[in-house]
C-alpha cells in the first residue's frame, strides 16, 4: 500500500494522523512559511502522543527559517544542533535539504551529505527544495545528486507548482529512481486526485497537509502581532480530509 505522510504542526494533528493510519507525520512549525524546525517541547509532546501505538513514525523538519535553501555557516550549525535534538527526543527521521547559491541552483551535495551523516542512523527525507533546482543539464542529474547525499526519500511535486501539474515528471522520477530512493508526491494532494496520482506515477508515498481555518477563540484582536493580517484566524485539523485520503488509498490496495 502507498505510504501516507501527513504534515502537521500540533499534538492534535499527530493524534489525528495516527488515528487515520498515517505511515508518518512530518512535524513542522510555521507552515505558512513552508515549515520550519519545531520546538523541543513540540517534538517531545508529539513523540509522546505517537508512542502509545508506535504505528506512525515521527519525522522532524530541520529548517532554521523560511525562504531559500542556501544556508550560512551559522545556520548550518543550528541545523546540526537541531538534528541532534530531534534524535534525542525520539524522532524516527528528519527532513532537510540544501541548495547551492547563484543563478544555477543545484543540490548542495557536500553540505546535505554531511547533515545526512550526522543524522545517521535516522533516515532523511530531502524536502521540496528539490523543486527549486534549475540544473541546466537534466532532472536525472538532480535525482542522482540527492541519491549521493544518502537521503532515503525525496518529497517533490514533480518540479511543478502542484502534483497535478507535475504528474509526468513524478512518473519519470519514479522510473529513474529504480528503487534506489523513494519518491513521495506532495503539494496539492487531495481526496479527489490521490488515486489517479498514485496509479499514474507509481510513487511510493503521498504527502499532504490537513488543516482548515477557523475563527480565533480570542475575539478581541486590536493590535496586529506580526506581518500576517490573520490574527483573528487559527488552524485546526481537517479530520474529513485525512479520512477521505486514507479511504481513497485503501481502495487502491
């Protein structure tokens, strides 16, 4: 059966993902920035929430900030500390990725490989930094570069804004990988497209976020606390989406 990974940012999300049979959760903070490293407290609490069944693995995002994937030496030092922290707190794996600077953006193999080696024996997912590459040679070269880092899995939309637009590339990546690295499709996975996506591409896993906006329980918000204009909005787990995608994947097995 195709693996199911749910991107979460809360203990509630972890409990729901486990309840609906997720293979893994990817734990992040700041999902509106594409996900950054969660706090030690959050990692510990999610680990405890999943420990009762141990059927859902905990992967922790290692990303010190939003924005690009070219990191300074100080930022890399932070990432190394965060990898060690995640391992100590019981993570089953980590999620990371580094790119080279300049107009031609490639996988930074030496830097990423050093982080993968530090994480060992925890497996590493190379995240959607893969979709930000523009190697002028070939997509195959980018795939081979990630394989060289020692990562076990690539999260990708197929170098496109969404998995629907990247379907052909996802299929090609799966064929090129030949089982040497798992291809996980993410960005725009929905209950109404997941079956066709898996059938068409043969990806080993799908990745999605299941949350929805609700009004904040704090009704008085007179002063904005950040750049976002959504101080009166918070997010909760979308249980219906989790169940619908789980059921759709079950129908394929």
